[in-house]
C-alpha cells in the first residue's frame, strides 16, 4: 500500500468515527461515498438503531448509489466467513469480537425489515415525507402531489393574468409605470423568475413583511433613494449655480481646438436656456460630461494639456461638475428604481398569493414549496411537538454535498440539528451526532440557490454548537484522489496554483495539492491548439446562408475535429489501466452550456459514425420530431394558418419535396389548405398529404391530446415517417410527448388547444439519464456531469466567457437594519444606481468564482486521459477563460512535450503523460463461476445445457447497394427550382427525374386514366415544359409502361419503392427497389437510372449498377427460393429498357468478405 493510500484511509477512519460529530472537506474523487457508507456501517456496528439514522444527499442518484453499496456490504457480511468479516471490521477500525460479528451479520436482516428501508433520501424527499407525516400541522392536504414544470407554468400564467386583469387603481398605476420600461414578454419572464428561481427569497420576504407598502419603504432604503420625487431631482440637475462652469466653458471655447470648442459652445448655449427648456434637453448637458455608457468623460476631451498648464483650475471645475451630476444621477436613478421596484412588488405579491392559493386548492406543489413548508413547520414556535417527535426518532444525521445546499434547505436541517444539542435532546444520555461532507471547490449550483456564505456560516455555527454542548467535534479533509491518474491531478494543481483561476477555488492562505492513489497507472493530459477563427469568407452573393455559417464558424470545425479524432481512436487507442481498447462509452464530452455547439458536435459525431447519446437534457418542443407534430396540431386547429401547414407538408409527415411544395403554394387562390385539397388528385404526394390533414382534422376536436398524437404516430404512420427521416434518436422525444400528453389529461380538461398552450408555457425539459447512454459517447454539461467520471474526458467548450450578470433585470439587495433582501428592478444599464452597481459587481465576482469552480469540476471528471481544446474568437482570449487557465497550468508543469499537430489542427499540441508502470487497476472482473448442478428431482439430463448463445462466427458487414451506385453515378445534384433551365445536361437530368416520378406513380392508376394524369402532372408550371417536351416525356414513359417484356412489372402483382433487407453470406443488405413484381415462377426487379448517356450494350453496364442489382437479387433468392430472378435497368433519359444478364448478376453477388459500405 502506498503512503498516499495509507494516509487517505487513516483520514477516512478518523472522519468516520461514530462517536464524534464532524465536517470533512472531500476533494473530487477522494472517496466521499465510501466515507459516508463507512460512517453508516460504523454507527450501526456501534449500536445505533438503523431506523434512527437519517442520511440526506443532494441527488437521487447519490442516494441510490449509497443504498446499493450499503446493502451489498451488509449482504456480504451476512454470509461471510469469520476471517473475511474480521478483515472488513478491521478496515473499519472496529473490534473483531464475537458481539461485533453477530451485530454485523444481523444488520442485513434489520435493514431489510425497516418500513421503507434505511432512510437515505434527498432533502426534497425528506421534506415530502415530513409533510406527509404531519399534514395537519403543516396545513396541507395529506394527499398532496408534486406538480410538474408544465403544470406549474400554466398555474403561474393564470395567476399573472388574473392579477393583471384587476381593475384596482393601485394595480393600474403600477402596471402603467412598468409598461413604459418592460415588454409584456419580459415582464412574464421576470415574474416567472421571481416565482421560481427566487421563490424562497420572495416567500421569506413576504413572511416577514406581508404589506407591499413596507416592502416599498425597504426598497427605497436599500437604494438610499431620496424622499424627493423624480421631478424635483430632475429640476435640481438643471437649476444650479453655473457661474464657475460657465466661465470655464468660455475659456475652453475661446482657447481650444475645434472639437472641444464646439462642445463647449454647445454647453454654453444650453446654459442660456430657461429651466423648462433645460429640462427638455437635459441630455445635452449630461452628454458633455459623460459617455453614452454613463462613464465620466476623459478630461482631455475638453481640456488639452497646453490649456491645463495655462489654466490649472479648469480641470477642477469640470471634475466638480462631473461629481455634482454623478451624485444627482445616482439620486435620480435610486428614486426611479425605488418607484419601479415598488410597482413590481405591487403586482408580484398578488400574483404570488394567487399562485399559492391555486396550489393549496389543487394540493399540487413544487419542490420549493415542499422545502419552504417543511422549514415553516419546523421553525414555527407552535411546532415544538413536531420537533419533539422528530428528535425522538433521529439520533444521527449524515449530510452529503453540503456545499450545494440552499439557505431554505439549511433552515430545515438546522431546525432538526438544533434539537440534538439543546434541551432534552442534549440531556437524555443519547449520543447524537452530525456528520457533513462537502467541498467548497465543487459548489456550482448557485442557480438552484446554493450559497457558500450560508454554508460557511452553518459550518462555523454547528461546530460551535457541538462544542458548547460538550460533545466532540472533528474537522478533517480528504485530498487523495482514487479516481484520476497522476498527470491529471498534477495539471489540476498547477491550473489553480496562481493567477485568476484560484479565485473561488482555493482560499488565499491555502495551496491545492491532490494526492494520487493510482500510482503507476498510465494517464495523460493534452492541450490542442485553438481552431483559428477565419476572417469573413468571400463568397458569392447568391451563396446560401448555410455556406457562410459552415465556412465561418470555428466551433463547427472544432466539432468536426473532435468527432474525427474520436472516430479514429475508438477501437485503436489502448487504455492501459483497463487492458483494452477505447470504446465510445469510455468518452465523456463536457460543455458549459446547452447551445448550438452541442448540436453541431452531436451531428459531427453521427456523421463520423460514432455512437453518441446526445445532450443530457433537451427542451421537448425544440426537438425536430415534436416540433413537426405540434405544427400538425396547430395546422388542423387553425386551417387558415398557411405557415404551420407548409411546415407540416415539408416535414416527414407531409412528405412533399421543396419543388412539390412550391408548385402547390405559388400562384394559389386562397389558403394553402384549399390548394392542397383542390389539387390532391393531381399528384400522389398531394393526395397522401391531403389524407393526413383530413384524418388529423377529423380527430382534433373529438379526442384527447394523447389519443390524437398516438393515432397520428401509430395508425396514420407518423412514427415510421419521422424515424425514417430523423433517425432512431427521434423516438425518445416522441415517447416523452405521448407521456406528457397522457399526464396532462389526468389533471386538466384534455383539449388539444389547451395542451399546446401548456407545452408553450412550460418549455419542458427532458433529462436523459447518464446510465441509459450504454456504449455511446456521453455529451453533457458540467453541471449534469457532477458526480460522474469517465476514462477519457474532452473539454471543447473552453473559450467562452462566463455568464453575463449585466443582463440581469432583478437584483436582491439587503435592506438596512437587518430587514433582509428586497427585489430591485433595473430594466436598463443606464438606470443603475450606486447600490445596483455594487450589487452587480458582487454578483459578477461570485459568478467568476463559480466559473472557476466549474472548471475544477470539469477537469476532475477524468480518470485516465484528459483533452482540452477550443475554438478561437476574432478578439484576443482573456486570461480568465478556461483555455488560458489550462494553458497556464501546462506552462507550470515540468516535462511537457510539444508535438506538431496534424491536419485539420494547426499548431503545437502540449502533452503531459505517465506510462503504465504497475499492474492495471481497472481491469474488468472476469467471472469464473460454473453452472450449478441441476437438482435431483428434475431428473436426468436430456441433452441440453443452459448456456449463453454462441458468439457469431463472423462479423456481419452492412451493404447498402444504392449508396455504392450513387457513389459512382455520373448524375448531378438537383437543380434549384428558382434557376432557369440552364445547360442541356441539367435539362436531361430534370427530364429523367420526371420520367422516374411518372414510372413510380402512374401504375397505381387505372390504365385508361394514366395518360391524362401524366399530362396534368407535366403541365404544372413548376416543370416549365412546353407542349412538345411534355409529349416527348409522355411517349417515353408509355414506351416503358407498354413494353411487352415489362407487362408483369407494372401489373397487379407489382409495387413501387419496395423496401428490402436481408443477410446473405454474412453481409447485411438493405435498400429500396424502384419496381418489384413477384410472379409464380419468377421475380422481376427494375431500377431506374438517370444517366445522360446510358450504355448501348449490357456488357457496358457500370460495375456499381450491376452490383446493386446483384445484391437485391441475392436477397430475393433467399426470400423466394426456387424462383428465377430477372433484373432490368430502365434508362429514364431515353426510356430504354436493358435486361441484365444472369451471368453478370452471379459475378457480382455479395461475398462474406466483401467490405462494408
């Protein structure tokens, strides 16, 4: 055992001592979960009753992980030999005597017998169980439920609309004042934030000061707003003793350069105005001394160096006026903000009351409500009986991830813990303990209310309280990582050794030093050069917008580089500590935010053939498949909505191509729906789209939202169409939409219109569980990856700046005399007062500190290897960004190798690694268990054995014949419908496509109707064909349809666009046959080709075409054994039919060793 491991285990044993209360600072990967599990085991082995232990964690995953580990350990103890059990007890620093062994073996049964099991819960789950236990005391229905985000959003909107519709004079005045500063949409967002993110703050404020007038006075005091009204302050700005400044400006005007002279003249002209005129153009005077951003102008803009030397008093006079104006502006801003903030409170408080009333009436609450009500239940002086009952049932509390606990949650915890060391709880002879583990360096959930100030205050307070009660208190730390290899930990230490990255991560008097338990294990850290930001591309004016984005975006090129590297290294890069090659499931890609970069990265990985699970969260309504279904619902609810209908028609549901949609939409009379229904018989695609819309519209007003979408996806074929176009990843959001629709119908009137409104209001997120990713690359935010790890971690999102606190509209500022925090509404930057600027600076500092802690969390997710990369911006990267912080860490490391990057990267790669010098420590366990013998009562063996299926003898390759053919095709991409006929080459291609379409659809019509349908189709303006050209195409098509050798191909036993799939000789084959006819003695297949110059002889048929038909023939021979397979090629450019000789098909039949396409 290494010294680092021995020291770490000694620290863990000291911290898990069941007789002391303790706080332990546990760095990333230092065995926090093991420490908590050991503490639980030692408590129970020391005689603590399992039912009187409460363990609170931050996430359900952490609670489940701890419960699983505990049950596994207790189960092993129940059947372990004395020697094995004694070794485990010794590792826990427990005596290996007969009594302890007996208790250890009995614990498994005791825990299993507990109602609900051992209490390992999240704080939210504990509060929920507490309220269910004491519903009357909490004044809550015993049958309350937790509302989802969609329901909560609808309830908030209803409460807001009810209050805004109030015709009271106070509400009208407040609304009129706010309407001049904020839009309706922004106001809705602001109130939603106050009722969600700031719910606990608002509830605390209202509980202390329920009157809006008192809150308005506190807001004014927090802003140090004057008692004068706004008009009085504005007059004070323009009414002043202007003799000194007038004289100074006159000197500047007479003795300065042109620009300063003009500005001084403009200001002197303003001074000549009367008061009312000055008020009307007050901005002229202020702009003379301040910039457009509100900053004081430089003295040099008015007073040159030469003039300053001649007239030294000028600067002092200008500065004095600047100071006077600044103070006046602050007074004016404070008054304005006080009035606006009071108006906001005047509206938000009734909205909150209405929302709370709706919650109480429906008995459906969100998690923040549960915590607030639990805290109120425990803090209320009248709830002593509740505390007595709880105190009698809890002797030991264990707290996990305490750095992420919010102040409202601390109130719940503190109320329980206070009883441990006060009153009867401290004197009844029972040893009660508190154990908390956390890490300041990993506090990254401020958006959920986590506050390090509250954490530090609780930590100091609980230590003092325990010591004052005469109990033992221990503070320790765990710094040895059992997760990461030495190179990763060395880089982490160097990144946060000095510089701006230390802020918020390392205390000023501390040094960060991680111990490495995985000594001798191979590991590496790599810093790629930045992908350069190209200048604006010089493209033709007609180039599509996508071309500009593709060429100009360094982030897109970075996504392709990362995807290409992963594709090249999966299966080829060896993970030495695991004794195997890198797999997709070993890779974790972390980004800071869910934005377009994550989408580009997912797309690049899929294009590179790498399995990827997608982002860990998605907004349901922003997924392509769900958006198409919502567009369909809106289109049938409002038939006059052409935009939504066009969206549906162009989607996989409608199935129209761009050309077909333009043909339908251009020059139409009336709505797009009228055009579709009128012209449905002109085109098979139009008819199919018409049927879809008609069927959906027939259901929209008569079925529930769930049934509507279920029938669209099921009997109407929507799911198949969406998955065929969008891929299997579309299945998850479709299922989630159905689940959301089903849930909506259980508590709301199930109307389709109402459901769509609820979706819009909620913007519900769907969370993908990390465990569900399987053997796929995981792409997650750093917040979502907290608690996870991976052999290889890639950080590509490293050059962006931290969140812009300057965009905030709402600030919470402490009122004087301990009044608590009050909300201050500041709609624009130029309206910020001194108090708001100070609050913004504090928020910016806290945001930067959390930005650094987020980097620490990201770096420490890596087990073996870490790659850091990024995309450059057109401006220089600040030294505070992640990339620069990591680069600075590399510069402090000794032994960093510099490697010349290979394309597509350009520059120098920094690489720091350690080789494998010890036996691998992450080898997968290999089971050596043998099958248990069958019991005697089952009788003798009958020749079969229970055994896993044998491994496939060979890898199954995949062959898509049409792709091979397309790869060698001489055809061109489809011409734009907006372009002219262009060259003869393009015209021939367009003609071939028309023939192809007619050959596909005409056989579905009665023979007598075919020629007229073809004429109507070709006469459509979008095809731009003259009468002669139309006749030529029709003659060519019917030359094929009426060909004597192809009568069966277009007969009743045939079908168009026939899908085919099968395995022949170990090769998986799939494709789409243009025309298939199955006859009693033979199978006939035809493939349409648009080549401009088809061969004249079958011997000259391109190899790819012959191989394509041979693959189809091989599959059909397996499906229809004993029947002859005949294949023909139809050259649509000339309408020529060419049989493919059987010998040619046999020569190109797929072989088992054929490479996959």
